[in-house]
C-alpha cells in the first residue's frame, strides 16, 4: 500500500493504492481526509514484469505528478482508544481488542486518516493505538464510528503523544 497526501485549499487530500490479490486488482482510492472518497479497481496484469510496489506506484503516477507525497510515519500523531478492563477474561478482552483493531483499520483506512498500530492491556485498561495524519479529525471520526456499537463503552480517546505513551 502507498498513501499519498496533498493540501488543497486548506484541506488535506489523500490518494492511495494497494493490491487486492483475492480480487486480482489494484485498488485506487482518493478523497479528502476524514471522508470515504472514491475508489476504482484496476485489473492486475496477467504478466507481471513489475514488482507489486512498482505496480502500485504506477497506478498513482497521476497523483505523484500532481504533487501528492507520503507523510513520514514520524509525523503521524498517536490516537489511543481506551477501554476499562474490569471483569472480562483475558481471552474475551483480546478478542474484543482484535475486533476493534480491525474496525479502526477499516474506518481510518477508508477515510485516509491512518491505521491501527496494535494494542495493549494492563492496569485495569485495554488500549488500542492508531497512527493518524490529523488527530482532531480522527478523534471525531472514530468517536462517531464507535457510537452505538459494542465498542461505544470506551473510557476515552486521547492523544498518545501528549500522554507520554509510546
């Protein structure tokens, strides 16, 4: 996967692509950060003379030419979703955390905001960490996505960089 970004009229736009081997396509997805945007599938060439990374980059040639560029991971912000861990068994907690990680990957990925980076549990809480390109927007999108779901019982969503968590 390759994610590229560009500021357009004070808004951050994204353009990304990845290979979907199951469908035999390269998925191209673009829009403004925080919104689902648009996508199209390109058939994978039958004869692959290019490596997967080169195929993805070729798909994004127009975006690269238009000035879209990757945002280095060290410039991403850390968003953490915290849950209480009171009576759940370790196995139930781990299953919930993995399901939440999958959901956050989908939500943040399809809105161009970022991706989940894993999680942890201890000291009475479970945390799922995400790396995002716009913390405030990601916090609003995640809160709206989790509302009225089985994940709506989170304790807080906070900036992991400001809290000193790594």
